[in-house]
C-alpha cells in the first residue's frame, strides 16, 4: 500500500470509528479530534459521503458553537445502512445468526438447528443458505461486506479451527472453506473473544478501556480487551482465562488438568454443588441455572450452597485476573446468568477484598447482549477486520 493510500485509509478508519463511538459531529470537531487539517477532513469526508458510508445531517444544538457561527447544526454521521456484516455462532447443534449495520446496530437475528455430527462442509452450506436467504432483504444483501464466525474452541490467527471438541473438529481451515463458498471476506474467532468485541461495540464507553470477559456455560470461555484491543497473543489463542488455576485438587477440566477455574464455575460444577450429580441430560443441564436460582429464592439449602460455590470460585478467579490485567470492567455472560444475578454483589465485594492494595476495583457486571451475544460478536469481528485489513471499498 503506497504511503498516501495508507494515510487516507487510516484517516477513513479513524473517522468511521469516531462517528461510531461518539456519534454525529461537525467536520471541524472531527478535524480537531483527529489532528487533521480542514482540507484533509473535507477530502476524506466527501469521499466517504460519496460512498454512502457517512451522511450529512442536522445536529442537536449542543454542537453549535460560537467558533462555527457560519455552519450551525450541520454535521456528519454514520450511514447505518451503508454496510452490513453477518455474524454466525456455531454451537452444539445450533447456528445463531446476527446481522449488524455500520452503526453496530443489530438489524436482525435468527437461528437454525443442525445435526452436531455434521461435517464442516455441511455447516458451510447452512451458512451459505443464510446468505442467500438475505436476498429477501435486498438492502442488506447488496451491502453485505463480510461474515464472522465464532466457535467455542481454539482458533488461530489465520481462522484455522485448531480444536473444537464439541463438534470433534481439529485443524479445520473453516475460514478458507467458507470464503471460497461465499466470495466474501470471512473471519473466524473464538466465541468468548467475539462476545467481548461485541460488548465493546455495543457500549461505546468501553471502546478505549480494558475489560475482562468470562462466558459461563458448559465451559468457561475468556477474553481480555486491553486498551481497546483484543489480547490475541503470539498465535491467536491467548485469553483462555477459564484455565487459570484456583485449587490444587478438584475435578478434571476440559483441558485435562485439575483445579482450573472452569471446572469450578461451569454447569457441571453447578450440578455438583446443587447435589444433582453428573447424570443430568443436556436439556436439564441447560435449565439448571434457572432451577438453582429458584431453589435459592425458595430458601433451600442446596440452592444456597450451589450459588455460594459459584460465587466463591468466581471471586477467586476474577481477583487474580484483576491483579494481572487491571481492567475497568469485568463482564460475565452465558447461561449461568440466573445464578450470577443473585451473587454478583457478593463477587464484587469478594474481589474488592482480595485484589492487591491500591488497585482500582473494576465494575463487575452482566453482559447486556443476551442469547445473541456471540453471533453479534462474530459480526463485529467481521466489521472490525474489514475496516482494519483493507482500504474501505464500496
Ligand atoms: Zn482447564
């Protein structure tokens, strides 16, 4: 990429990011914020307007300043319908889809069941069918700029699914398979990483911050956003926060070790602490957090014990993570939510008690994206990668 092209590309990306995070503003404010000359901002903004990515709009009175008396109330903002991104969450027998627009708003969500014994090629065909189905929404289909896929497993920087135990996939070049089928840019990402990015895009206040994510369910996925960037590590598999050690003994973790955080806070751990053993079927296990929450609220001892056990180990694990990463926010998500709603305050006070003296205590909260968080996150991965990896194209 020639130097001039690179400079223009960076300026475009920064303008789009600023408008997404801070909302519509004047050209003069953009120029000040990004340290660009008025001539540069005009050139890049006009180009983005001509490509339908941003639009001129009237601004609220708060933007009208004495310094710009000649152009009161006229500014630019993102054209939400200027580009769309499809996110796909590959789960156990379930594909969840989400389409987000250029303003990171969710345009639609849907889901389809599939046989968990399906081959990667069969899953590629299901995703291709979804893209074809988007033709019923012509504005989305015409402006679809990328597809993001998440899986609850290890993914390397090239989109290779290194290990996906729930579907028995190992070393599958899923990104290449899907890209060949769709002729669209495809990104593949670990589901917790994607959910973390999705939460950041959904909450502009977190965009430049540092946050830790734990996704609790069958496993305990983790991700770290440090100073606005997803922590990927040398080969892309960083952030396996569920496998930090919180005890010397315990139960076998999915990674084969003993004492991992995951083995104390996942659904199996909840079942053990609730006295339900390890014989619950998949459907009952999925309902278990609600069952335990109801038991707790009914004053039952075993419900109280199960909630306290999850809270205890989350407090231990999160304290270590806070000492390592110094986040502003810790976001908890996944189907453990009914239990977490009960014990969130206890975890917050436990972490405050445990972290090293002088550390700023982060806010610990539940994700606001609910069931579609990984699919929305996958779409934001496609969004981010599209604007980071290539000059903006219409
Ligand atoms: Zn482990």
